C-alpha cells in the first residue's frame, strides 16, 4: 500500500533527522488520507524539529478540526507555546487536554514541568502527584517530585519518594 510505504519512509526520515523531507512526506500522506490524525502529529513533530513553530501550530489546529477530542494536539500546542515562552497559553492547553482525557498522564506531566521551570513548586507538586495517582510508578514524575521536595527542604518526603522509585526498580529486576 502506497500510504503505508509513505508513512514508513517519513518516519525513517525523522529517525535520520531529515525533518524537511519527513514533513513533505507527511504532507503527502495527509493529502492521501486527510482523516488520519497520526500524520498530523508526526508532521507537527518534524516541523518543531525545524523550529517552524507557526506551521506546527497550524498543523495542530488542522488536526483539532478533524478530531477535537484528541488531547495530543492540545498537549503538543502547549509544548510549542511553552517553547515560544507563552507559558500561560501552554498551561491553558495542558488543562484543556487533561479535561478531555482525565486518565492521560502527559498533560499533567507537562504542566508539572512548566510549573517547575517557573519555580512554582507547590503547583508542580500538585501536577506530579496527579500523574502518580494515575501511574504510581511513573519514574519521571517520581524524579521530578523528589527534586522539588528537596528544593522545598522536605527531605524526609523526598527520600520516601526516591525509595518508591527504587522499590519499583528492585521489583522489576
């Protein structure tokens, strides 16, 4: 199937960091199947690698027009706005994504990381705690949470959080 081959080629181009060609191939895939949202997210990723953020935002918006209830587009838009320095817009988009899919950890993780960068540690902790409610062994959130607790001089809780991660790894070994 031509479309599958085109998609495979585009992903291979991303792997070897030929983002311009990848974006072109994802555009062709979108032309052949304009309802497949995966092509939009992949094209948006390639455009972000090229730092063509306005185009990437437009691709996200096109994807939203096709599937309004896909949180990935809102998270991706949020990440782009965060990269551009508009953290308030980013946080709004992360909130919107978390309302669309209340069980998806990604919007909460992104929100926590944004708050951490803003040094709004209590808000960051709240977001990471939400991730950990959904996935108690989400390693990145355990790490982020322990680092924030350390910054807040809540050493005992920071150590407990680290031990939770160690416990997961020792059971996994």
